[in-house]
C-alpha cells in the first residue's frame, strides 16, 4: 500500500484487525522484516508497518533528517492511515524512534516492544577514536579549495575505508542522516517512559550490544528483558519461533 507524507510516497503494510500495533523497522531494513510477527498476530491485531523514507519501497527524503524528523514523520503517518494509540514495536533505529516518542510525550502507547534497539552512544575504543580522527583529518585536507576539484575519488576511497557498512551503502542524504542519528543519545529521557516495555535482544548483538539493553531496562520504570541465546542484531529473525512466542504472550 502507498500513502503520501509531505510529498513522499511511503510504502506500508496494513494487515489484520483488532488491537492496533505500529511496527517500525531498523536502519536500511524494511517492513518485511516483521513478516513473522505479522503472521503471528494478524488474527487479533491490526498491524501497520511503514517503510521509512529511503528504505524498502518508500521514496528518499530530499535533505538529511534528524531524530525529530523521524518522529514527526511517524505522527503524520499515523494520522494518514487512521492509527490511534497503537502498541509500538521498533527494531534498531525503529526502537530509537519509539523510545524517544514515548519518552517525550509525542505518543502514549499502551505497551512498547524494543528489538535490539538503538539510541545509546557507545563508548568508543581507542582504535575507533583513532579511525574517526583519521578520517576527519583526511576529509579536511581533501576538501580544501585548492585540491577539492581533484580529490573526489580519493575522498570516496577514504569514506569506504573508514566508514561502516551502513554508511558506505547509503546515498549522501542518508549518510548525513545516519551521522546525525548515531550522535544522538536518548538515555536521559528514558526514565519518562511509563508504559510496560518489553526488550527482546540478541545475546551476541554487536551493533547494539546487550549492555545497551541492560542500561535501557534499568532506566525505564516498567521494563523487562528477554535475551535470545546465540543470536545477533536481528535476534527475532534468527529465532522466529522463540521471538513470536514472547511477542504473542506480551501482546
């Protein structure tokens, strides 16, 4: 299905009837990541899952977005599709958006599900700090006016060498968006979340490590953590039967 939000054509899934549930996917992913949950719950829930701009079947925004822009988008999307007071579920970046919206009072969901959620800035190792500093120095040199017109390919090579896989795979507008997002830490507002909150996490997640889950659990008043053994950042996809059983019970 397609809906237009601020001039962007947004692809979304809308299946089932009953308790409304909004599912927000992670960075570079799409709503299809939730197929297992949708099939599990659609007999008793209305499940609505948009593709964020620049992901899946949705058009890409024209300028970089901040976390607030994503939140505004979700609010407009909910109005456009007639979704009122849904349970909110978010994986990775979708979890970041979910937590921030609930913590700042933009929404008051009856329940929240966080799946390997992003939103905390991790402490960087010496190696990570060195790589980041090195790229900044190289970028500063290669963008000097006297050599900028000759350095395009060199700058691209530097980005590929020093950037993450997500960063390198994205077009420029999404690269700048990603930089903004990963430098936004939302832990200070998390104690404002008042609804029951379920965290499902991969034991071996390296993108948003299990230590993040434990911090979030400690900050949110009514939170519980379920760890899925032997899984990574897409824990609910790697062990769908286990994840579906947990979700089915919570919702």
